C-alpha cells in the first residue's frame, strides 16, 4: 500500500499563496530551459464537439524528483445542472520509485499558476515602474491575474477591467475584487490600487502600460492601432486552436516570448499570425525561461511593444501541486489514504 495525500479545492486555497507560486513558476521556466523539466505529448478528446471534452497534460521535473499529470474536463451542459463547467485533478508521483504522492483538485491550483504566468510575463517584459494595468475578461481567471500582477508589479495604481460580453460583469468584478484579494489571496493591509470598470476598450488600451487578456474569444478584442508604444501584453486566454484575443498584426514588429514554442504556434495567441505568415517561428525571440536566466534579451527600449504568449504547460501544474503538498504535510492538512 502507498500513502497518498488528497487535497480539496478549499484546502489548496489554504496552503497556496501567490507570491510563492510566482517564484515556483519562475523556477519551472528555468527548469524547462535547462531541460530539467520535460513535457509529454498532450492528449485531447472531444466527447461531443463544442459540448464536452477532456485533455491530459503531463511531464516531469527532475529537480523535484516528480512526474505527473493534470486531467481537465469541460462540459458546457453543466451550466444548466448547477455544476461547474470545468473540473479537474492533478496527480503527482515520485520519479525515483513511481509511487503516487498526491491527488489534488485542479481548480484553484490551475488559477494560481495561470495568474502567476501572466504576471511573470509582465514582470520581465513591461517597462520599469508601470502604473496602469488593463485586464480584459472578468471570468474565473481574472481575479488570479489581478492578484498576481499586483504582487509582481508593485507600482500598479490603476487597474481597468473590461468585460467583452456585458459591462455589468466588469462592474460586479470591480466591486468584489478587493474583498476577494484579502479573503481568497490573503492580501494584508490596504490595497492601494484603484479598480475601474470600463466600457470603451479602445480608450482603456490607449491608457494602459500592461494588458492581460484572459477570455475564450475567437476574434480580436484589441486592434493594433489602439496599442501605444511601450505596451506589454500577456496573452493568457488562447490555449486551443482558433482562439484569438488580439489583432494578429500587433505581432508584426513586437518582441515575442512564449512558454513553449511548439504549443504557442499550434494553440496559442501566436497561432493565427503564424498561419497567416505575419510571423515565422524565428520571430519568437525565445521561451520565457531564456529571458529569466538572461540567455535572451527582452525589452531594449521604452518604445518596444512586447508580447508574452502563455498557453499553460503541465510543468506549472506539477510544481504548484508539489508546493501545495509540501505545505499540507507541514501543517497536517488534507486526507491521507492508502492505495
């Protein structure tokens, strides 16, 4: 029998903090650059196209002596049943013995690592001292992006929020986000940044230093002519072929970094400009780990427009799950069962 620790969504919320997750995801990008983190082929299957699907992302982290996977399912019909549309689990195994170590709810864990990724792109590619942030999208992931960016970019004073489908969603988000940052993300003290719901995305883009897009859009929400010199954009929502959040022409002349080149060109924000011939594989300067370690240069001018295409990789899930398990073990949180 093997003891395995099981953590629920609420328990992962208790043991994970965003500052630690940001540091963990930076380590993951460096491990990937050093080939100490390896990705396995992704498995995707549609049970019913546009209605129900699942995907499995997996890999290994040599420095942590673990391997594992995340299985996520999406059932659009669950909305009418009072059930979550997206559900998933992460499983972690010992790389030396192969024994299972943990089984974790993937919901909060995925939100944390995805928020951290968007913020890391801004941390390393945005101009120094940026103060104006625009979040495009108000879904489940938006709060994680806000939390991570406020930690990674400590000069942010204004956070504009745009909801593509209904302005009321943006208003609701801005009214609830500060209490949520304290309750769910454990922010201490006063949150100095002001949150503003905006209806005019063109004006918001023109005023913003950093833009994070986190929607399931399949058409551009941001046009090239709106983007001023020096802007950084972290594209987070595009993680499946056909998704697109920004005008493909923004890529022309921009400095582009990704989390995984092959994945970005196939299912990321880079897919459309690549297929249209606006960029080539060589247009991507490198993966974010190469930038973090200093092997590649990012922004060289305050006028540069920079893009981080974050498609999400299994190594992020494995590292975040490992941190959650360590914290849970130290604090005797979760349920240990023998398999």
